[in-house]
């Protein structure tokens, strides 16, 4: 396993992380999910990415169970909070009110069975609450020893700057894949300027690059079908055929090529593996062995021109005073 050491922010994490959202789905096998987490840890993956709203706490409890018998300090738990979920697993609101944050982490510590969270971050930003206030409340938890580092997810460059001015932001979690390269324009340069590493989710474009996409694909909270799969799937799959040719030349799979491309985009990029099966996890980890040249990267990107991608990723929900104002 390869690792990123951020001297400025004072942490070290694996080059690949495990996304633990799908592990908590109703259709997931509990034992298989726990085995996947342990297989990740055994492989050297330290970053475990989760949220208190993944499976309404189930993801946290799975991690807590999986960590039994392991050195807690060797796991880097990244935890999001604040999403309000209905009984069907749909996000209907947001609570990142500073006065409620300590309550959220109290329950998370209990479910995870740990004494601290390595990286704590709001699941989204509330437009009605200054980000400085939310980050300030998490900074208090840092002082109290319950949080080691602060992160953000799904934010713009201006918000990232404002937050970092209150307390150093260690990691920012963003959607980044061959089918969504928007962060390259402004957000990624800003993060690099501030010395903030990037956790990339949606590396396989929410399943389109997995090679197993079906039109009726559904997956609980993470099943918000991206718009580029609604009425556009045939066109986008044709782009993937060009990627497949490159993958065949390199004797790897399309998913391995997609992960290798992200790894080649910078040593500060940490792709998340969203697998819930050990065998798929192990296949994804092999992408670390794929070394792409600059010419390879250009060729891969030309195979999936941004101008040719039909549709958009799933909507970036926005909230104000806890209420959804944009889907």
C-alpha cells in the first residue's frame, strides 16, 4: 500500500480509501461487509469513509464491529454528519447547526465504539448558517480531543477558503471521475494552494465504469441515479468502449484503469473504493500497480471527452435553514 503524508496538516493516510456507504445497505450481507472492512485494513488501507446517516448508523456500527481486535490508531475514520433522512433512506433536510454538533458526535462515538474521530465534516453546508460557525463548533471538539482533523464535502472554492481561515481543513471530499472533472477548474487548484488533500468519491461514476451497470440499478441512499444514466446511458457506454480498448492493451479492467487515472492525477488525490465484496476490493487495490504516463492520461481523457458526456452527475442538493432549496 502507498501512503500520503501531509506534514503541514499532520496526518498520514493510504492512497486508497474504503467508502463504507454501500456496506450499510439493506441488501448488504453484514458478515461480508465486516469482512470487507477487515480486508481493507489488512491490505494497508487506513482511510475508512463513512457518515452517521449511512444506513441510519449501520455503517458506523459495522466499522465498530470490524475494528475489534485491530489497533484503533491505525484506522483513519472519516465521518460526515448532519443529513436528515426519512424512513426510506432519502435525504430530506440538513442539520449542521453549531449547537447540535456535539450531540451528533456523541452518538457516533457510541456506535463506532471509539474515543475520537480522525476526520469530522458536515455532510453538506447550510446556506443559512455561515460556514465559519459550523467549523468553529467542530474546532471546539478538536480542542476537547473528540476530533483530530476537520474536513468538508461538496463545497465550492470560496467556502473552502472561508472554512480554512477558521481552522485548518485537512481533507475535502468531492466527486471526481472521468465522467465528472468539474473540480479541476477551480476547486482542485484552491485545495492545492491551501495544502488540502482531496478524497475522490464516485470514482467509477456511480457504477457506470464498473462494467456491471444496469438501467434499474438501485442502491439505497447511494442510488440517486446520475442524470448521465437517465436516457443517456447508451451514449455514455459507447465512450466506455474506448476506455475498454486501452484497458485491454494494459491487461487490466476498466475499473482499474479508472482508479489508476485518478491516482495519476496527483499524489494528493485519494480515490474511494465503494466495493462491498472482498474480491472486488482486492481487484481495485491492484490499480496501485498500474503506472500511467502523461501520454496515457491524455489518451484516457480523450477517450471520454467532457463535451461528449451526455447528462450530468446526480444533483448537488443545496440547503438553507435545514430545508432543501435545490435538488
